[in-house]
């Protein structure tokens, strides 16, 4: 049976609320020992039940004479029980000479008396109950002690043991507001504030507009690569004040992404040199002096069409971010065409498809999306092979970032990659990894072909025996890396551990987590760094995984609604009104399946943008009649049509041109 000192020791470890409740329950009996209502404790009461569930407290009540009755639902103190031990416990836990703590808030000083066993949590409760200190909620209190001042955190030690005689009190919310105004706040600190029950209502209700405006400003000014922890915190902040996946805010979020990308383009590294006279052009013009405008410089990207992925990786591995933020000009090796926009679109379209051919680095999911082949560094040391892979993924990330960066330039039309990234990889790049089994199965199923689902994504997998599924003895706690063929243990000696029915759920989570998180984390980190080199982290933060996926690659099909937008945004020469009408009639009918190919023929990309507000298309005349083929100027999204005499001739000749790419002028 616990001694009085043991019970008192357990009481001093309680939260202030539970300590006060314990004291009240005991003093009620000691003050009015003959009142039967004070001698019964109903454990169904949430507060009393919670108190008795604390370590050693329920047993302590019984050691003081309380007896479980009514099948343990009530603790009752018999009338003949000796109250001496209860009084001794109260004296030990709450007696003794009180201590005095001076609380300083600004120029004001207030003295608080506390029991000698009080801890930081008790001090915070006393401050919360003190009118002179404004009854500041504990969640808003920031206590500083010692010199130089250091924050005080709740813990098991008493104030006496900590040597605390005075503390400085600050309002956590007011301090946060002041630091946000001065841009001295990290997103990690802001996210922690939003998770604080005392601060969250202030941030998301009373001061929502202020918090939103400051968060946007913080994001806009922090356009360089950020640590993963800070990126994740930033996502949590914006999920609270500006949730992703909300179609009503998508346009505004995309506008902020474009603004941040533009900021990265306009940023200039500070370099020592002569005074910048161009920065003084208004003054020089006022003096009658002519000032030449600084010509816009270009970032020339020369790649080999026959080896597009590796040549792009190599070409993007060495330039500085500043160089790559200049206006892009693409050159294909041994080709004479000059880039006026069309080559740019074609490059990004073809680079996305070229990733699928680089089987050492990428694989196609059954749904046709790109995912890294995955790699892990064994033994905690980086090998030269893994460093080369990271370099390749960073360059690939730079290519994807380059598409966003260049798309923010006039005429602000998307530069779409020819294949989408797997959603689980986009999530890894954003730092929002799937963790629960259901989440992992959802991501697995999102990348499956509708006609051949993966058995591991079935909700019945965990409910059906391995024998029934024909998998008994077939599975071990190991996985194989596609990039190297290496077998990796998911648990110690996992390849020797055969999966059984009672642990198949553990195996399922482990193998899916390895495939969609663990084995691609290094690739995702390198890819993320490459994206941030060009546009910072705003797209990774403000967009959902699906929104970002479509911002990069649009959609591979052109729907009826898309076709309406296409036609509505088409400028038609008066000389080709009839042929243009036939064109869209054909795209709604016989050429429905060829919409992406026609789009690529005329624009350089077969992907339809998810945000098509800036899409423009032109139909112009071309010399010739029924025997002539149409041509295209991809730099201006222009389709040039001869004077066809019927829709049938237009269909025949357009298909021939699309299939053979004849008379295609890329510029």
C-alpha cells in the first residue's frame, strides 16, 4: 500500500487542474466529514475519472481508505474510515511555507504566492487567474527567466528546484504579431502558433486577414530553396489560411505562384562593380542625356534531340540559377530552326516523354505517369553512383522549374511537359508524404490502369487470407530496387521473414511506404532543390499535388469543354471562316481522338493546360487548294489552312500533315 509521501509525490506531478481537483476532493471530506455526498466519487464523471486514471492516483485514493463499489464505477469512503492519512497527504502535497514569485510584464510587477511544490504549469495557471496580469490564457504566455533571459518550459521540476524567484511575462500572440510585421518569423514558428489552441482562433478568425497578408508576403520574399521542415510548416500554414484544392482560390494561388516566379526572374545577385548608371536613368534623362535600355539577355539551352534526357541533364547541371532565369532560347543540336516560342514548347513536351525512355532514372506507372526508379544509399555513406543520380534528378527538377519560370513571362502561356509525374512523387517533392495505410493504398490505386488494378490496393487484402489469395509463402519483408535489382530488407533480416496472415498488414504498409516514400526520398529532395533553383517553393506550397501535377503537364486529353475554350479563343482570318468551322466540326466528330495530335502540330505541345485562360489560337490562310497540306507556326499557335473545298479534304490533308509533320515550321 502506498505511503503518504508516495501519494503526495504523485500529486505534485499532476497538471495544475488535476492537482486542484485532488485538493478540493480531499478538503471537502476533511472540512465536512459527515456529509455523505463528499464521500462518493463517481468515476463516470470525466474530470474525476481522468484524475483517478493518472499514475498512482487511483491507488492513492484507495490507500487513503476509499473503496471501489458498484462494480468499480464509484469510489466510496466508509463512515468509519480514518482521515489521518488523507490530511497527511494534503499537508505534504500542498502545505509548507508558500513561495513568492515576482511576475514582470512591461513596467508592471505582480507578486504571486504559490505552494512550495508548484511547477511552471502551476505558475501559468496562477497568471491565467490573476486580473492584474490580464488573466492571460496559458497558451498565450511566454515566460522568461534567468540572465540572459531564457524561455521557461513546463516540466517535472518545481520552481524552487529551478531556482525561480522572478519571471518576465510576454504575450506570445502580440510578440508573434510584432515579429510578423518585421518579417522575423519562420513558417515553422507560425505553424506552431496555428496549432496552439489559444492562438489559433486569433490567427484564423479575429486576425485572419492580417495573418494571410503576412504569410503571403513572407512567401513572396523567400524565393530561394528552403529546408524540408520549413517547407512542410509553410504548407501547414497555408492549408489553414488558404486551403489548397479549393477551386475558388485556384486562380489567386496560381497568380501568387507566377508572381513569386517573376520575382525570381527579376532578382539579381549583388556583385561588386562600377556604379549602375542605368539605375539612375530618370535623373540622366532629366539632364538631357540619352540612356540606352539594357538589352534582355538569354539563356541558351542546346540539347540533342536523339538523347534528349541526358543532354538536358548535362546542360542544366552547370548554369547558375541567375543564368537560367533569363529568357530561354532552345536549340536542338544540328538543327537550324530558331526559337521564337515554338521550339520552347516542343522542348518541354518532348523532354517529359524523354524521361520515360531514361529507364535508369524513371519508370512509367501503369497509369502512364513518371516516377523515379528509386534508390537507397546503404551503410549511410554516399556513393559516387548515388551522387550522379541526385545530380540527374536535380537537373530534371530544374527543367520542370524552368517550365514554370518561363511560363510566367509574356505571353504567359504554359510550357507543358509531355508526361505527368506520378502523384505520389509530386507529394514527396512537396514534402507531404503518404503515411497511413489507406493513404498509401489511395496513391497506389491512383497510378493503376483501370483494367488491371494492383492487388495490394484492394480494401479486401487485409481481410482475405493469404491461402485464399494464393500468396501463402510467396511474400517476405523485403523489396527490390528497380534501378539496381538490389534486394532491400524492410525489417532486420526481412528477406528471411515470410509474411503471415497476422502480420500481412504490417508488410503491406512497409512495402508501399518503401516504394512510394523511402526509396524516392533522395530523388524527391534533389528534384525539389532543382525546382527551387528556378522558382522557389511557392508552387510546392500553394498547390495541391494534383494542381501542381497539372500545372506542369496539363492534361493528355482535350475534352468537349476544352474544345469549346479552344474555339472561343481562336482568331480566324476572314478568308478561312468556312475552313475553320469545318476544323472544329471535325474535332468534335471524326477527329475527336486526334485532338492532341492536331494540338501538337499547331502549338508544339499535345497537352491541354489546366488553366487555359491565356490560351490563344490563330487560323490563317495558306496558298493552295485541295492538294496542298496545312502548315503550322508553333511560335504563334498558328494553323495555316489552304482553301479546301470540303471538310473531307480538310480531314484527309490535316491527318497527312499531322502524321508526317510535313511543312512543319518550328519557330
